[in-house]
C-alpha cells in the first residue's frame, strides 16, 4: 500500500526546509511521498496531483512554498483531504509574505498552517502523524514516545 | 458516544468568532463539545482538559484565543491529539499578535493554524471534519457535498 | 468583436472595489468582460477561463482578490497574457495580506500589482487602457484627454 | 527602429537587480534601452526622459528604485505609456519601503508593481514582453516557449 | 513682502490635515502660502513651484501627501530650500505607506519628516517657525511663549 | 537561604541571551537560580516550578523565550509572584513574534516585558534587582552605584 | 504614610486608559498617587518627579504614554525605582509606536512593559501590587483572592 | 565664534552612523560640535546641553539614537531650536523602533526626522546646512554646488 502522507513543494530550493517534514515522518515510521509541484510553473501537474490525491490514498497533504505562496491553498481548493501548509522563509520578507499567503484563506477552504521555516516543516510532519495516529495505534505510540523522549531530553540547567 | 471534536476558547468574548466553527460542524453533522478553557485564568482546567482529551475520545481539538494567545500551543504541549488554532481578532493589533502567538510554535509541538477571525473559525471546523472524514464515509460525503454546493453557488457575474 | 479586457474577481463582495476598474474603462470607451472566478471555490472555472483567455481575444486580464489572494497569480500561471492584480482591502489586515499574496510572485510568473482597494482597481483599468493604447490611437487619445482633464481639475488652493 | 522597452533605475547600485529585467528581455529577443534616471538627483533628466518616452517609441517603461522609491510613480505621472515598477531591496527595511512607495499610487496614475528584488526585475521583463506580445507574434511565441521550457524543467522529485 | 513658508499638499483631501500647519503658523504670526501641488496629477506645476521657490523668497516648504507620497521628496529634489514632510494618514495602511515614502529618502536629498497626520502637520508648522526664529526675534519670542503656555496648561492631575 | 530571583528559559539555545540577566544580577550581588523550563516540551515541569515558586521563596521570576513564546505568560498564570519576560530574538521574525507573544497578555495576568534580546535580558536582571532593592538597602546601594558608574563611563565625545 | 505606587501619564487623554491601573489598585486596597507628567510638555516637572520619587516613598512607578512614548523610559533614566510602562493605543498606528518606544530600551535602563491599552493598564496595576505583595501579606492575600475570584468566574460553556 | 550645528548621539556605537552628518557638514564648510549625550544614561547632561543650546549659539541640533530612541524628542522638549532626528539602525528591528520612537512626536514638540541609518545622517547634515543657508550665502552656494556636482556625477548608463 502506498504512502498516506504526501509532501509537495514549489521548487527544489524548498527542499532544504521541507526535508524536515520527511525526516520526522521517517523517524515516526510514517511513509511519505515527496514531490515538486509548482502552482505557478506546473499548474497542470498541481491540478492532476490534487484532484487525484484522494483516490491515490493520501490522507494528509503537506505543502510548502515561499513568497506569494499559493500551493497549499490551491491544493486545498482542489481536494477535500486535509492540507497542511509550511511557509518557507523568503529572502526579502523573511517569510512574512509566505505566512500570510498561506494562512489567510477565505472561509470554505482551510489550510492548517505551521510556523515559518524548518520548525514549521517538522511540525507539519508531526501534525500529519497525529492525524494518522487517530486510527493507527502504532503511529500513535511512536508519536507519544517521540514526544516523551524530547521532553526527557530537556536538561534542568543550561550549560556553557 | 461523545463528540470527537472539542472546541475550546479563552473567554466568552471569543464565542462570537468560535461559533462559526461549531456552526459549520453542525451543518456537516459532526458533533462538537464547546467549552471555555482559559490558559491564563484557568490553567488547571486547561491542564485537566488537555491531558484527558485523548481518553475522552476527542480526535481533534479546535482552540481559539486572541492577543498573547497561548491556549492552542499549550494544549498542543499537553496532548498528542491534533490541535487546530484560531487567532481571534484583537483590538489594538487586529489579530497580528494572536496569529504570531499561535502559528510560530517551536519544532516539536504543532498547531495547525487557520486565518484570523471568523473565516479561520469556519475553516477550523472544516479541517476538523476533513480529518474525521478520512475514516468516516458519511462525513466525507457531506463535506464534499458542502464544498460542491458552495462552488455551485458562485454566480458567473457580479450583481449591483 | 469581444472585449479585450477581462475583469475577474474572487467573490461578489469584491465587486464594490472592482467596479472602479470597469467604470474607468467605460469612461475611456474600452469594453470589459466582468466575471466572478474564484481560485478557491471554482478552481475549474478559473482553469478554463485562464487557459482560454488568449483564444477568447483578451489582451489584458485584471484580477482582484483579498486575503490569501491567489487569483491573479494563478491566472498568470495559466496564460501568457498580461495580468494585473488588485489587492482588495481585507478585514483584519487591511489588505496587507492581499498585497503580499499578489505582488510577491516568484521569477517567471509576473502580476503587475496596483494599490490596495479602489484606487488600485481604478488604476488597473487605466493601466489596461494604456496597454491597449499602444496599438489603438482612439483609446490613446481618450486616455490622454482623461489624464489632462484630471490635471486641469486640480485647483490652485484648497478650500474649506 | 529603436527599442520598445526602456529600463530605467535610480542609481548604479540598482543595476545588480535590474540587470535581470534586461537579461530576460534579451533571452526573449526583445531589445531594451537601459538608463540611469534618478528622480532625486536628476529630476530634469527624468522629466525629459518621461515626457519624451512616447515620441521615442517606447511602449513599456520598467523603472526600478529603492527606499523612498519615487521614480516609477513620477514617470507614470509624466507619460501615458504603461509603467512597471520594481522595488529594489533596501538595506534597513528589506524593500518594504520600496514596495509601498511604488505600489500605493493614488487613483489616476498607475504603476504595475512587481515583487521586491531580482524576481521582480525578471518579472518586469516578462510582463513587458507579454504586453508587446499582444501585437508581435514572434515575441508571443518566444514567450510561450520560454514559459513551457521553464515548466518542463521542473523535476518530479527534489534531489539532495 | 511675501510669505516665507509655503504649505503644499497633494490634493484637497489633504487639507483637513494640513490646515493644522497653517493654523499654528497663524497663531505664531507667521504668514504662509498654501497651495495644492500634486506630484502625480500636476507634475509641471510641481516643477515650476519647486524650482521657483527660492526666488519666490520661501525659506521653508512644508509638503503633505498620503499613500505613495512623492511630493515632499520630489520638491526636495528640485530646490535647496529646507523641505518638511507630513505623512497624511492613508485609508488602508493608516499612513505607514505615507511615512516610509517620505522619510526613507536616499542620501543627498533630505526631507525633515514629522508624525503621521494632524500632529505632524502642527509640528511641521512649529518646526518651520523654529527655523525662521533663528533670525527673527519676534517669531522666536512668540514660539517660546506658545511653548510656555502649552506647558503651563498641563494640569497636575487628570480629571474625570 | 535560597535565591530570590529565578531565571527560567525555554531551551538551551536561549541561554546565550539569558546569561546577560544572570551576569548583571551577579554584578549586583544578587543570587539567581537558573533553569530550563519549557512550556511546550516540559509543561509539567513548568507547572510544578510556577506553582511552587512562592513557597520556594522567589520574589521575582525572569522568563525568556522565543517565537510563540508562552513561558512568561503561563508562569504568570500559575503564580502571583512578579514575572518579567524577555523576548528572545527569533530567526525568521527577529523577535517580533516573541515580543507580541509575551507582552500582549490579557487583563488579569501581567508580564513585565523587556526589550528583544540581550538588552532585554540585562534589563530584566536590573529590574529584578530594583524590585528587591525596595527592601534591601545593600542591593539598592549597589544598583545605584552600578547606574552611576555607567553614567560616568559615557565619554563627552565619540572617538574614531 | 503616602502612596507607594505612582501612576503618571503624558496627558489628560491617557486617563481613559490609565484609570484601569488606578481602579485595580483600588480594588486591591493599594493607594496610588495619580499625576499628569508630560515628558515633552513638562520636562522639568518630569525631572523633579522622577528624581524625587525614591525620597517620596514610591516603590513602583506606573507610566503610560502614546506615540513616541518617552515618559516611561525617561523616568526610568532618572530613578532606580522599578518603572512599569503602559503603551497607550495611538490613533494612526494603534499603539505599535507606543509599544516599541517603551519596550525597546537599551541595556541599563529597564521598563517593564505591559500590553497596549486598557489591558496593559490593568496589568500594570496588578504587577505593581504583586511587587508590593512580596513584603505586604495583606496585599498578597487580596491579590491572590482577586485572581482566584477571576478564575472562578470563568464559566464552563459560552452562552449566546 | 562657535559652531552653529550640534551633533549629539546616544552612545559611541552611534558614531559609525552619525559621522556621516559631520562629514557632509565638513564638506560644506559648516562647523559642527559633536558630543555623546545619552537620554538614558546621562539625563542630566542632556538637560544641561539642551537647555543651554540656544545660549551656546546653536541654530540646529542633530540628534541620533537607536531602539527606544528618546534623545531627539527629549532635546526638542527642552529647547526651541530646530531639532533633526536620525534613527540609528537597531539590531533586532532594523531601525523600525528607532524611526517610530523619533518621528511619532505629539503635537507641540517637533523633530524633523530623516531616514534610518547613514543616509539619514548624511541628510541631517544637508538639511542643517540648508537651514543655515537661508541666512548664509556662502553656505547656500556650497550647498547648491554640492548638489549640482552630485547630479552631474550620475552616469547615463549603468556599468558592469
């Protein structure tokens, strides 16, 4: 059976950020399908991907983009599957444009938006896993273990 | 069986916004459990709620708050269930503070953030339904119908 | 022969703003074709419209939208015809989100962006007319007259 | 016959950005005339250039400037030819000042504004070509080929 | 002999703000010459005014404008007389665009910028008076009296 | 007897900033107890710390965090002891998110917020000392001496 | 004996906001001394007040101001007593200017800054009380009771 | 006779910026008196300087500061001489805090504010010279020559 989580991004340059989503999903034993799908340069690919996402068996789509970031919202317009958006940090405006372009969706077409940059990509992976975990006890257990391990790793005092 | 979606908010004044989440869930035939849980005024209630959310059978928590909006992120720190955040529009800064306080979570504790204000509350309801719909064909069908009806309602030409 | 300028907007509520584009084009004797095309609620209509725009004889497309405003950029992704974008003033963020969502397009897919709100809509009409005027002496003359009349209407001293 | 596209900028330091406009026009086989015209240091040169632009045969003017960027708007005030503005990224405010100074023109004097920085300069070149392409089949074909080539170059998967 | 202070503004609608400059100058017994000079709609009038300002005997020019506010900076480019700028509060962005368009001038062409709105207009009048006061003992005395009276009017305790 | 000032921070990476608070307290002869307490990763530790802070003898708590910085506000929700907040400079938004997340607390739960980054951490230490100094003449004297020495160190003229 | 808390503000118009500080102190049985002290219009009064504050027996000073809000920081420069700052909501920029002018103090001169507007004023009163409560068991008890009562008043469910 | 222009700054670190003001005045043959005067660390020195400025023969005061930049406004509160403010670029907020702290002065106490950073410092020097030039023909001539030389130095075409 195929991956339940798709990770898409607008360009190769977004991969440095979005790899964090793939990595944390991998740590949690959740398979992901990673693709470049550009809303602006490959709109047909985007249409085909988004319209076929439900039939392809995806249960969550993670979409990352920067600047006038239209990819997450457009995918959300084309499928009823949950879409999570990652604002990639942009050069001039540090991701403020990316964030607003993704999060300020009109009523009717939601994108669950995470933080700007790598923290957001990691968290998109974690939130996707949490969504799957509602119906996958093994993922749920690994997610809870992952969280517990991170909590346990916090030292009592700073060093240095 | 109880509701699978919890809607929590920091104060009575947030209800004007958050009612949009409850309403759209109701339209989709999804039961929700609505509560006031203030991170700042009732931290113990928040802890008890969040820590007990999984056992209570919730599969998604929608949390709305304004200003230094800590409720969504703190609930996400206390449960592994998916948390969606709604930035309530604040008086002085129009929700810019609410948005940043909710969306800029550090790696490890995700909050899927929606738009500022009522559009965000409606979309939190829709995204919660989409999450449930992965394993509930009836909700999935109603969600797709709801979306199709909204698309069909868009007229070809503006009037007036 | 059909209109050379298309005016599209994301929803009926944008018409209060976008009517300014239609009005100024009408003053200049330039026909426009006005439609509601929502990137998020009617993505298929948007695809069909944008992909058919060149064959339909349009030489300029004016697109207005607010919030996470994806309409101008997505149309620009789907046609090689010049696209002008109007950021509609949004409720919470006064159009700052609309502006950044429209103007911050990545290299390769341009949207000529005008000011937030009605001034921007009027100017989109004027810029469309200026583009047509390069090859339409009558439009060029009316545009120059319109500008001259406005200049002449500026009084020497404020009153009141 | 002379160039139909003029590229002007406020200072030598803007050339690093504006060269992107000249380069993409060159790739599309569109001649451009590149000049330094400072609104603040050479206002007379700006007046002469802008007032003579129509008679010089220009059909589009691309103007780039940073900070309190008055060049695009002032040229637009002095000619009825279409003016495209490029906000050059400024030191302290990363081009936020440049963007607002260019895009927020009052009703009556439009500037079609592109993104901050090099992406905006490239897109100004592309939009100028799109405007010419309405009446130049060769440019239109090269523009469509350029776009198709860019779309084709998007790989299916990220690497690295 | 004519007025030493000119007050210019981009449009009639700016007068509600700029009247505060004229009023405070009047209170201080300083004559002002008030005009509408639009950078965008009447660029020739602006050129003539600014280039003739020194010969006309002006010692300070106060210029107010809103949005992409080019008037103060362009006048400063065209005369060596001190120019003070007043950012008029704009509709969508509350004068943030006006402020940045006026204050962020490049090295070489200064505009002494005051606060957004009426406070800024009043202060432009006061600063103009202070400049004249360096060589006009009567104005200096009235300015000092005006300031002393305002200080004396501050009550010890709030009421109500 | 134990320290009267606690310094807590969300992660090891905040220590580079928060060490400034510890250092200035040390210069003033005020003992501090430094800990890592993460609102998001160790919410239970935070609860225990904050609820026990009064009994532990703390009279001031300094809390530093970045991004969606919930630590200062949550501690303030859990104890009646004065809480001072330090917004740590974040990567994408330079601490603007940290600042708003800390300072914009709702009525009822105050956090005395200092500047973004190291200056804020130093000032949190100084403000904590000033609070103690109300009832500790030795600290008061050292604080006044520290301030006087800094004033005396300001040279009359810049060098270089 | 005199009040231990001084509340100062820049003008009568700030009283609508600052009254919230006085009111909550009154509820907590803490006397306050309320004055208008303008940094800009009555700098001598400000110097005298701030330099005499310690000898007058004040243990906390609450200072509110709007726009270029210099009062809290200047008082903090003139006394070693703890100073709390309240950014009054300004007309054009909604208190963003007030907030930055108060909170971004350089290392050496702290101002504990509260939220913009009335919430901030209430919280300044509460934080002042918390500071006094360290050495005043009665105030401490009333403060804890006040907080407990507010927590108890939070209903379980929203109404309406 | 002494200098007519004073240049003051809040700290040694501001000198890198403020030296641009001194340099351009030097180029124009205008003597300046340069001092460190900190509003926060040396408030008494600031009072003495500002109150004595008129008697010392100064006709313009240039004041530069960063962050919560109170120096220009406080000097303007203490003297009726024209004050020009230079917002020094700050670390976290790139001078946005400096700019708002300086420019947003309340009605009654003007500060003529220049751009953030070195451009602003240069322009403060030029504006000071322009103020003196009203009554000093030699300075006026040198200022006009300086401006003419800069205009003449603008090449027709960019190089490289």
